[in-house]
């Protein structure tokens, strides 16, 4: 279960997604109104995740493209004139977004203070989710004007460069021999559809709810626990080559593994564990409880009174006090979505892949050594 109710994915779908994430490849059947034979394109593509060097190369292309776009007179995102933005995002839209954001703050407070499991609390949780969806739709509308910016042009050039390297035919042969060849294509509409409808979603990966569902599934759990106990790698790639999904799935796997190792008194019930919203609420409440407990013990200690139990240091407390996941950094809630840049899933092209890979590898190595 992802958020209660029916299972988010079937067993067959879970296994298919696991296979795609592990090997970093996906077979894509792309339909077009124009016969692919006339475009000299195959009916079926093979997408693969770029290597770390290919990402580095594409990032450099983005930097050069940005400078060229500025020389051509295009403006940066933040410099776009307000009258241009308002052609896509009106003052009425802004007022509506402000109203929704105020409601989000109010409902967020009610959810945090509410009683889990109560009817009113569940209604508030659903309302908060609906409001966030409305806000996201308006925010996307506001971003339409940015497609005329130098930043958008540079980012698009970056992803077209990655398409040259990572979009292949079923025989693993490149569709385009070079970036220049791709740029010379006359059917721009086809290329844009291939990029935005298929390739970019593949690069940025699956949504957080799907990855969390897979991370706690039996199909993936068998692989993960086997890796911990045998020392065999989950992915046949170096840290710098891990894809967004590989980094995120590894981080969520460690997250759920450490929950399974919690002391019994702190473990969430299964219905909480299998519900993303409830689990996040539970972790936050547990954090506040343990923080209050630490402060109380500190007061007793400062008064010279003896302490009768260990001073908990982290949100996730395991049977072995040396094993934990630090969910609070400088009093700011942290989870695997922060590691991969997916906290809101609204800016999926902005991520820090290298640091995420190093962190995930470090945690997995720690778990292996511990066993």
C-alpha cells in the first residue's frame, strides 16, 4: 500500500520497474502521427541512463549554450519582464496562488497538530494534498514564460546532447552520430515530443511514492537484504554513474531497513509503515517526542539528578543504539528526497547526483560491514 487502499503497483509492474532501474535502461515504443519510416527513425527505442562523464559533458554544453543565448539577447529567468510573464500567468492567477498557499499553511498546521486516525485528521490530510496539487498547477503555469529565457534554451540543449548519447535503436546503435546531426533534423516537433514526453521522464525517474512502494516491497527487499549479507552490489556501476532512480531507491531502502531495526517500542504499525503520509507524520511526532525527552533529561542532568535510561540522539532509534538514520540536520527535517533533490518533485531536473551517490554508497557500505 502506498497511501492506503489498493496496492499502488502489481507484482509484475514492480518487477518490471526494478529491472529497468537496476540495469538503467528502458525499451520505449513511441507513436507518431508521421510514419517513422519517413523520418528515418525506428519504431522502438532503447533509452539508457548517461554515465557520470556524459552528464559532465552535457553540463558543459549547457554552460556554453547559456553564454551563447545571452550573447543573442535572450534574458535570464529572473530578468524576464513582468508584462511577458503576465501573458502566461495573470494577476488573478497570482492572487489565487497566494490564497491557496495561505490555506496550505493553515491545513499543514492542523495536520501536524491533529490526531492520527481520526476522521477530521484524514479529511485535513486529503484537503492539504488537494491544495498542493492546485498550487503546483498554477506554479507550472507561471513557469511557461521561462521557456523564452536563456536558461531554458541552455537546459534544452543539454538534454538534446544526452539524447545523442543515450537514445539508441534496439541493436544499441545511436540514432544520431553527433549533436550536429540531431540539430540538423527538420522535424522539430517530433524531437520535442520524444524529449519531453519520453526521454526527460526517463532521466528524472519515477515519482517518490512509486520508489517508496518498491523500496518496501518483497521483490526489492530480497535483493537489498541479499546485498547486505553477501556484499554483492545492487548495481553494476560506480558511484558517479548511478542514475537518479538508483540513488533514490538505495536511499529509501536504507530508510526502511533502519525502521525495521528500530527498538520495538518505537516501531510503527504496519498500516503506518505502508502509508507514506502516515509514516512521515509518525516520524515527525516521534522526533518531537524524543526531542522533548532529551530536553527533560538534560534538565534533570543539569540539576545533578541521575538518569535511568540512555539519551536518544536521533529520530530512528534501533535495538542497537549505534545504528540509526539521522533524520534531523540542524533542526530541519531530512529524508531521502533531499538527497536526490526530490523534496517536492516539482523541480526534477535540479538535483545533486554525485553527492547523493556518495552518501547512499557510504550508508550501504556501513550496513554491509556491520553484518
